């Protein structure tokens, strides 16, 4: 009878120890799993946050860099002309770079066709803004703003034709169209302001 109780007690203790071991093991597995999930989630959140911060920082640095190149050459501070302070001129200046980069991949047979037309038109936007700023009358300034707007619409038309001819994809043109719309709005505002000051 004592031996049976001893054996029963042994079996009971063994089961209790086995259960405790399982509970401890499961707890450790759960803690480890949860920790990995949390680490993975936090890592994705941090990556996403860092990406947004980097994009914002890069854009800010690009703006600073663009403005610095206007006024500083080889470390020498230059005089800043009136048109250089206009945001619409700065945006149109960036559009020139975008159009030139896009047309690099156009076919060689378009070198003196669509490529030349696009590049001349996009340069004309910022050039007319600059030339108009030198005019003494607001009426003349508004005239050059109108010329600049016309060149902008010419660029938009030719970019659309580029997609029709399969020289560019619609995604690239959509990105440029957003920039063109922004420049368009600012040019209209500038022209209205000039006409108002001219008394018309």
C-alpha cells in the first residue's frame, strides 16, 4: 500500500512538473513570438516614418540648393534680380530640367522635330517671365506673362502628343502635368496682378 501511494505520488509529481514545464515553455514561445511581431511592426513603422522624413528633407534641401545656385557662383554672392524671386520662375526653371530629361530618350529622328520644339517652348516660359520683369509698364509685363502662358500650353500639347506617339508613358506626363497646372495658376495670378496695377 505504501509503495502504491509512493508510485502514485511520483506519477502525480511528475505530471505537475511536466505541466509546469509546458506552461513555462509556451509562455516563453509566446513572449518570443510577440516580441518578434512587435519588433517587425516597429521596424516597418520606423522605415515608413524615416522614408517620409527623408523625402521631405530631400525636397527641402533641393529647394535650398536650387535657390543657392541662383545667387551664388563659386562661393561669390551675386545680385538677385526681380524675376529670380518669383516662385513661378523657379518652378518653370525646374520644368526645363524635367522636359530635357524626358526628351533624352526620344527617337533620333525627332531631334530636330518634337524634341527641339519641346525644348524651345519650355525654355520660352521662364525666358518670357524674365524678359517681362524688365519692362517698365505693367501692361508690357502682362503681355510677356501671356506669352509665357502660351509657351506653357504649347509644352502641354506637345507632351500629350509624345504619349500618342509612344515616345513617353502617361505616368511621366501626368507628373509633369501637375507641375504645369501649378505654373499655369501662378502665371494667371501674376498676369491679373500686372493688369490690375496697369489700371485695366
